[in-house]
C-alpha cells in the first residue's frame, strides 16, 4: 500500500481473535490501524464498538472500517445506524468487491463464526483493493443518502 490509509477496527468478544489477525494483516500491508476495541475476549456487547468504528470513518479519522462479531450481522446493523456510513456484511471476496465497486461501502462487517481467518483476510484484501466505480451507482448512493 503506497498511500497512507487508516482502517478503524472493532470487534466484540466473538470477533476478538479474528480482529487481532486482521490487525496483524493490516499492519503487514502498511495500513495504519485505529483499534477501537474490544481489547480482550471477555464477554462484551457489540454496539459500542460498531459505533466507534463508524464514527471514526464518518469523521475522517479513518478512511475505511472493519467490524467483527460472531456473525457480522449485529455489527453491520450497529454501523449502518451512523449517518453517511454504509457497512456491508460480506462472506466472500465477490461480495466485498461489489460492496465497494457498486455500493461504496466504507465499512466491512465480518462474522468470525462464519468465515475462517484465511477467507476473512481474502475478503478484506478484496474490500480494500477495490475502488468505487461511480457512474450509474452514484445515483443510488444519493438515494441512500437522501433516505437518512
């Protein structure tokens, strides 16, 4: 990665171990990491961590975000409640590429109990390596923004 990109990262206890793997991967690939927690595998609730990641992206402190819980569903719901933020729950790299290319998703949601580490890192690489296509998709993003 040649340009400086900061990725906000957050997980609950169900996603803690995968978050640590994702953090290691991001650092190895020259991304800056803003770790929003959790900081241990002790039981905790996911909404505050999803909100922190979304707020980091919305404020510009981070350009992208990654959230992880057991299924990814709770985190994606929590993140999508922050105005201007689009989170996509992805279970394969095809979904991740289209989440970026067609939906301009800024936050990737992963389910640690759904995807293993290898697949999660492949999904992450696809997400971070894909740009928004714009064009006909701009109109749809504007419609989403107007619905807020």
